[in-house]
C-alpha cells in the first residue's frame, strides 16, 4: 500500500530519485533504439517532420485530459467529504501524485506528497487518507475493467505479445486484482487497518525509533475513530462512486489514447488498426505493474515495442514508441514537475508571511 505522510521526502532523497529517473530513462531509450532494426536518429527526425499536426495536437490534448480527469476525480471526492477546493489546488494534488509516482519505485511517493499538499491546504489527514484510498481503489479497478473489455472484444491483442510480455501482463493483472482487494479491505475493514498500524507502531518501538508507545496507541485509536466516521460517509454513496469510477475510466482511456493519436499522426497511421492498438496499449499499462521500477521505465518501453511490432515494422514501432512515450510520460511528468515547484514556492511564501 502507498503510505501517507504529512512531511515531504528530504531534498537529498528527491535528488537521488531524480538522478535514478534520468538514468533509467536514458537506458530505456537506448534499449528501444538498439533493438529496432534500421533505427537512426536522422530517420526518427524525418518521421517527426511527416507527422500530421492535427493528430499530434489530439495526442497533446489527450495528455492534458489525462491530468484534468485526475484533477476532477480528486475535486469530486473532496467536495463530497465537505472540503471544496478550487481547480488550481486540485491541480497541484494531481501533479504531485503523477510526478512523484513517476520518479519513485512502485509509485510509493505519489500519494504521500499528495496528502502532504492536502494537509497544508487545511484538509485533515484522516480525510485525505480516505479520499486517496478511494481514489486508489477506483483507479485500480478502471484499468482492470478496460483491460477485461479489450480482452473480450479484441482477444488477439493479448496474443500480439511474446511469451515474456504475456507473463508480464498476467502478473501485472494479478497484482492489480490483489491491490484492489487490499484497498477495499482497508476502506471497509477498520479492524484490519488498525492491526496493521498497531503492528507497525510496535515494530518501530522495538527498533527504538519511536517512544511513548502507549500515548501513540491512544492517538492512533482517536485517528481510527475519525477514520471509521469518514469511511462511513462512503456507504450508500453509489452515485459518488459511480461518478468517480467514470472519471477514472476517462482518465485511463485518455492516457491510452495518446498512443493511438500518435500512431494516427505518423506516416501509415490507419484508423482500421486504431482499436487493436488501443487494446495492445491497455495490456502494456497492466503489464507495467509487474516490476517496481520508477515510472515503469524499461518495462513499459520494451512491452510497447513488443506489442507494436506485431502491427507494424520494427522501425515504425520504435518511432511510435518514442513519440508516444515522450508525449504520455516525459512531457506530462515535466509539466507536473513545474506545477509541483510552483506549489512548493507558494507554500514557502505563505509560511514566510505567517
């Protein structure tokens, strides 16, 4: 489970993760370009020059929609819990999630930083925990639903991958199902969450990391009572859950459609192949969860190259992979990083004026 925290990671840790992110990104690009036969930087530039600007614009708009739907989900949940926050603040929450999830293994940094920004904006830690757990549950269910629909409607999309790719997809799906069940139990089984947290406190006490165990256990009980009251608000809110699930589905679909639009923008892009490419990319998203690498870099890149190569030449597949990955991931993360920097600056200014 992604843990929550009311403090940001240290600057040194963020710097190290950023360096690791850049190293893995460079290795991922090298792996893709070295595997594709006939690939060359000059040929890739020619490919970019021949892209249809309208379809490429659609890909960029889809990338922005990917962020916006995330913003709308968070705003919708917070509003229902009685904490209405404006669009700019919800943008900062979504950007923190997307950015720190991308540069930390298994996306462990996303939700803690999102919760940190929420707490700084006056949202209680218990409410932010319930909101983010609900978000994680529906976020996980959405890709499973899309993947299942693609498997039923276009079963050949799974067979487009080699043996390793199919194993990654199967393992990724199993992990997502397990996470969905885990998040659901944490939301609606207060005793289970209490046992996990109590075990964690006792372990930290034995390691002499924390003191005054009894006082901390009393404080934990008070938080658990608030948590139970917050989760009780979700019961019977079928309309809220349905609306948030729909926004999650749109969020995931927007991410997958970036690749489809990049394909249609390039030379030889065919609408006839677009549905199968969408299904292939949905399998890539599921399979990317099998290995805890920051941003699933390397795994995602090689799976995209594997799946795309069944629909086009290796050279075309490499071109599409680099363009789609740059649009859906690197540009998106760069934009989110800028938003996070602005949010940090605003928090610092607010602190200095207090």
